[in-house]
């Protein structure tokens, strides 16, 4: 019995070590290199919900942080995750509010942070299963340890989906506004931030009432918080 127990413990230890190595390797690799793609880009090759079909070509062009208009990261943080610079990957306040909302009125509200969204977009698949959420949490915790906040946001800006077969702010800027990411205005950055929650339905270049209203709200936040020290760090 003692030998069996030691054998099981050894196998468990080796398994845990293997999982840690498999997790750490891509994080170390991506610490200083652009990804060649993402799990969501690969999925779009077979079926893109935003396009309603498989993408013959995925639009994706990496752009370094220094070549992105400062309006873009600020607009996206204000729209998606205002406590991004404070939390360690999980915004427990937002999670609590989402749970309370679900209990009170049955509404399902998103509480994912930018880091969680990046983990999903880079490595995983869409869905709400507990297995996927558990793997997402695992990667989120490791990413917060392995990368500084600016690197996390830089990667997110480059792999987030902004429309049918369009991934990353550089591709979106060219596709929708015929400019580079460095040339995006505050208004254009706000429109891109407004479509992020639902690129299958919302369009930055042809916004409906919902995206237009959301972009206006983001613009007002950009103006109201333009001198906030934490925002100027972005």
C-alpha cells in the first residue's frame, strides 16, 4: 500500500510538473515575441461567428505598443476593465456584482478582466463550461505573474477580434478607417472599444445606435479622466 501511494504521488507530481512546463513555455516565448496567431484566429479559419462562415483570410498584423495611438489602450481599459492596473487578473468586485445581478433579475453580465479575455483569445475556445473557465483562470494567474501589465495589454490589443475575420488594432484601423493604429483618433478608438464585447453584431465603421451610444460614453470617460495619473500610465 505504501509503495502504491508513493507511486501515485510520483505520477501526480510529474503530471503537475508537466502542466507547469506546458503553461510556462508559451508565456516565456511570448514575453518578447509577437504571436503568430491565436486560438480564436485558428477557429475563424473553420467558422467565424462574426462572419457567419469560415474566413478565407484572417486579417492580423502585429503592431508594437509604441506604434499604437495612446487613445486606443485608454479607451479599451475604460470600456472593458477600469481596474485593470489594480487587480491581479480577477476583478472580484465585478464578479460579485455580476452574481448579484443574476440572482436579482436573471441578467448575465460579463465580469471578465482584460487578462482573462486575453487568456481565452490566445489559448482557449468560447463557451461557459466550468472546465474552460478553470483553464482560463489558470492561464490568467500565470500571465499576471509572467508579464507586466503593459505587455498583457499590448498582446490583447493585437489579438482581440474587432469584426468579421479582423483581429488586432492594426488590422482594424486599416480595414475600417484606412489608417494605421498610430493614427487613430479618440473617436475611432472609442468606436473600436465599443464593438469589442460583441464583434459578431457591432461594427466600428457602421455603428448602430447601441455602438454609437457606447462610443459616446467612452469618449466622455476619456475626456473626464484624461488627467488621471493611472490612465496616463497607459
